[in-house]
């Protein structure tokens, strides 16, 4: 579904991505792990069209066609199915929960479908439904993450990009969110690329994993393979 080849991306004068190659197949959960500053967020921002590609390419292949990410506008990428739940959630605190969810549908004319998608989210996360008219800024961090994922789902992603879904959340809430992501993948077949600093969590969930170090992919394998790899353990999973 997604193929990234020799991708180079600069931010200012910094060469952040230095020729990365990876692929995500339809129906998979893939994860990109790595230390702070390795280039994980940059990768997701590039895939959603928010940062220009210096060289190399990223291509999305769906049942509707094939898209060159570098030559497609961010709005057309959403239309094509790449939907990004960004780091820090980026919800609109003064808008209501329901209004935030409706923003996910900015490209849809099918009101009945959008209403159904929003109802599904309220069923899965009743707390959002109970408070639908309240400002989203009143929600806790975990609830805001649920809302950010919900808003992304309203846009009907084919490839859901998630940046640090566990950031700042209590372990129990993180577990609830990861359980939901697994269910979403299993039941609706949503393909995901998840960026995580919590490597253990991400590897447990992922079918396929890539380790990014200083803008290069240094290791890849199944989630299980990397969980059991002593080098990964030492660098990312060890205590302390
Ligand atoms: P984090 O978990 O901290 O977000 P990351 O792996 O996602 O880490 P990026 O946010 O992609 O890393 O950042 C990669 C590099 O790009 C870092 O060296 C960072 O200093 C640099 N960088 C990030 N944002 C900008 C920016 N707006 N302008 C210039 N350089 C930036």
C-alpha cells in the first residue's frame, strides 16, 4: 500500500531523512520506532504532504489508484486515504467534541455516512458521546487522544498515520487506546503506520517494524523479531 524509496527530507539546513526505504502492506500495522529526533515525526509529516521531499519518493497504492505523495496536495492525500492523527493530538479546544469529529469529514458530502461514523465513535468511547456538546479542551489527555483518533476515522482512512498515541498518557489509558487500534485493524482492516517512543508497546502491536536512527532505517523485522532482538532490547527496551 505504501512504498518509500530513498526518501530524503531536509528541515531548514538539517538533513533529517537520509535515504529511507520501507514498505507497508495493506491490512498491516507497521511501526517506526527510534530515539527522540531520529526523524519519525518528519516521516509522517512528509507522508501527509506537510513537508517537501528533497529526493526519492513515496507512493501510495490503493484500490482507487496510485499516488505520488510528493506530487499530491495534502487535501488530495486525505482524499486518497492517508489520514494523520498528529503528535500532541491537535484538537480544537474551544470547539465541542462533536464539532471536532465533524472536522474529520471536511471532504465528505455524505451526511448520513458521517453521522454513522460519529455514532460508532460514541459507541466505542461513550465518554465522548456523553460530553459531545462540551468543549474538547475539557477532556483529559487520554480522551483527547480518543477524539483525535475518532476525528481521523471520520475521514475514512485507508492508511492511518498515528504520531505517538501513548504520549503523556497513563498506562491503563494507553492500553485502552492500543486495544482499540488493534480492534480497528482486525475488524475494519485499517492499515496503520504508528510512530512511538514506547517501543515495547509498539512492537507488541505491530506486524512489521522499522528502527530509525539519525534519519536512516537501521533495522527492520516483524514486531516479534525486534522484540526479541538483543540490540533493540539494549537500545530501546531496556530499563532506564
Ligand atoms: P520526536 O519524538 O522528538 O518528535 P522524531 O524522531 O519524531 O522525534 P523529528 O521531530 O522528525 O524527530 O525531528 C528530526 C530532526 O528534525 C531533529 O533533529 C529536529 O531537531 C529537526 N527538526 C524538527 N522540526 C524542525 C523544524 N521545524 N525546523 C528545523 N528542524 C527541525
